[in-house]
C-alpha cells in the first residue's frame, strides 16, 4: 500500500473493480448464454465478493489506529484446580482407572 492511499481507499478500489467484473460477466452471459464456463466465472466473482466482504470486516476501522502491541494475557503461577480435570481422559491414554483390552 502506498503512503498516499489508505486501507479504506484500497478496499473501495477493489470493490469498484469487482463491481465492474460483475457487470462484464453479465454482458458475457447475455452474449454467450449461461454455459458452464460463464457459470464458473460468475461463481468465482461471487467468491471474490464474499472474500472481499470478509477482508473488509476483518480490517481495522477506517482511521482507527490498530494496537501498537498485542494485548498481553497474564497467566497465574498458581496451580490449576485439579477438580476441573477429575473426570477427563488423557488424550491418547484414556481414563486412569480403565485399561485397554
């Protein structure tokens, strides 16, 4: 991204290109019919639209600065309550009071 464009500008430009692609696919469909190849291009364009929508949703809000550092999560040093794990199986081993046949 160049220093003169913002993320919002880039997403908007991508949306405009995608809109133009959709209009072009519509014209192609009117000319060529709705054969397999045209349906595949239309499906690909729809997937691009969905992906762009997800990218927009995952992007930081326009003008809002992102966090300088990820949020730190403190994990306590005290031991976990062993009662939380009393009825669980050890992965790959099974429960401690049962034996393999």
